[in-house]
C-alpha cells in the first residue's frame, strides 16, 4: 500500500511543525549556555501537564502500539491488564516513591543507588540499564516502527529505521529533555486522536456503517473469547497471562519496576517544578493509561474480523491502517510515528544521561558543563546507530515483540524491585544484600525457566521477587551492621498528598473495578 498525496502532505506538515516547535522550545536566553540540569532535567521546570503527557508519550511507542495490538489480535482484551494495572501503579509511584527520589535531588536511578548503597551498586546498575535500553528497548522501537512504515508506505526496513532515528535526533538532540517533554504534548494529542479515529473507523466497518457502538457490540458477540480479562488454565495464552496472578502476582513487580525505577520513564518526574507538580502529572498520566486499551488493544481485536489472514500478529495495526480513508490515514500514520520518535527521543536522552552522569563524569569529574552536554549528545547518536545495526538480528524472528520484551525484562525486574524497595523502606539493607538480590534475579529466573518451564513467566517474576527479598534480608542480617549509614529516613520524607491527588487515586481505583467487573 502507498500513501496518497494528501496523507504524505499531512505527514510532512507534522514533521516540519514538530522540529520547528522543538527548536523554539529549546532556545536559550542570550549569553546562557545549556548545563547538565538544562539538558538532562529540563532545568527542573516541567509543569504537570508536560510531565503527564511525556510519561505517556515515552511509554506508548512501537512496541506498545504495534506489539500490544498484535497481542490483542492473538490474545484479546486480557493484554490490557498491562495498561490498566499501570494506572494504579502510577498512583503508588506518585504517593510513595516520588517523595523519596525528589528529596534526594538526583539525575538518575543509579545515582540514588549510590546515595543509598555504594558506588559498586551504582556502576553495576548503570551498565545494566545502558545495555537494556540500547539492545532491548531502542532496538524494539526502531524495528517495530520500521515494520509499521514498511507495511503502510512500502519503505525498506533499514531506510525506515534511519528515518526514525534522524527524525528523533532532529528535534531532541539539541534541546534534550526539555525539547522532548514539551513536544510530547503534541505527540500525545496526535496519538490519542489518531488512535481513537482508527478504533472508531474499525468499529464502524464491523457494523457496516451502523456506528462504533454497534460495531463494539457486534465485535463482542462475534469474538466473546477475546473479551475475557482473566484467562482460564485451558486458555492457549494462559502462559502469557496466568489468570488471577495478573491481579495479585508478578505483574505488580513488572509495573513497579517499569514506572517506578525505569530511568527513561521516571526522568520527567525528576525534572518537575515541585513534588506536587510531579504528582499531578502522575495522576494525569494514570487517567490517560485507562484510555490506552481503546487505542492500542481494541484495534488488534477488530483486526481479527477485518484482516483475518495475517502472517504475524504484529501486522494487525499497520494492516488495519490500510483500510482507513485518505487523509485520515495520514493523520493516523503521523500519530504512529509520533509515538515512535517520542519514545526514541526519551530513551536516547536517558541513555546519554546515565552514561554521562553515572559513568563518564565519574572518570572525568572536572570537565565543564558544556563538555558533559556535548558528551550526552554524542552518546545519543551512538546509541541509535548501535540499535539500528542490531535490531534485525535480535528481533527479526519474533511474532509478538511485546511479549518478547516482557519475557526478557522479567529476568531482571524482580531483583531491581527488591533492590529499590528494600533500599527505600528497610533501613538495614546493606549494599551486598541489595547487589546480591539484583544479580541473583537473573540466575534464579534462568533456573526456574530451565527446570520449571510450565511456570508462566509472570508467576515466575513474583516468585523470584520474593526470593530476592529473602536473599537480601538474610545477607543484610548476617552482616550485622544494623541501620545502614545511608538509609532513607522516612520520617524526613513528605508523603502527604493533596486532596486533588487523593480524589484522582480513588477515581482510578473505582474505574478499574468497573472495568474488571464488566469483562472478568
């Protein structure tokens, strides 16, 4: 399929406008040169609406739209648990984690680990995150984004990856996090409205023009099995989403790790004007997450009827776009690319932040602020080049890239969660205990995968998390050091939240109860 002239025109307008707005946002006052706070933390100036939109823009990318739609095609609405559970996870992060992080005035998650534990923990986790961001996250976004462009516009995969990389650099390389966060407002608006248009049109097609509501009713009647939120043991996809464990098991660990301790997500909250502003942004993002299944999962389910003969589930979303009318197709294509490049920009900025502030600055502590900013920009470029080269060998053979990413990160997230949660809330956790939990997570996960292969990976994540907690506690007690010298003193942390945040939290909980009651 080729895009019509109108579609291409709308897309080009979007590209030019985004680059222009990013350049305007990134401008500096005469005589002022960007320092590390400006480049990596947007000068600690982000308002709530920019934080909330940027959190979603960083999260919703190719692996989310293409991958989760593919899982919706294959599994059904149950995959939406990742989205809806994330909404309440964000509330938890805003209430209990953010006050601690902002009190410590950090740039990166590894920096917090050094303040709480020691330099070894910081260095090990910095290297780990660099590897994951470059070889898992960046490669997935580039590969799936190029796959979408290939399906929609017929552009060669490598050229598609080069375009996405250059586009993300064009609007984010100079301005850093400030350019990324403020342009994410445009990205999210385009993403939401483009996604809603796609769902509306797909449902209208299913109902033969009788409207989206009738289309949704027809869809639930024709594919009732696709609307089970809690899968039974005899479901062929139970291994991916093991029943009630989705609500009370390892998915909590996956979500807490992603939303609470993931640099390229949490970085925009670290750049907030204040704790209250960050919490308002978190609440805004939580409501947007409740909306996401309508945008990224429902189209995949609709594709089962509209384009049933797909070679791979991950082709569902791009194939559905080929059915859209001229003009609308260009808007949806721009929305898809918006999601991709915003995540690329966020990831490369976080890679450059971790490398510069946690590794390079440690080796060369006396350089100028402008020197560190230049290093950060160079690292952003290098990370994208490496990801382009390794994308096809790593992801070319996977049918559901979203599930691949969850499976891979599931090896490490239990240990990461144990490391942070014990570090924040148990004063006796030692550096050796925390580090052993983090490293032991991978070993324990491999052992379970090898000797208990029938155990669903989400259940495995939950079990390994408990074992990592136990391991860290035992080692810390055996060292007999008492309260760690760098322990977080919770009585000095401001956990009080505003009435608005509390109302938002209650509303999110009640909406989730309604969703799960309707589609249990």
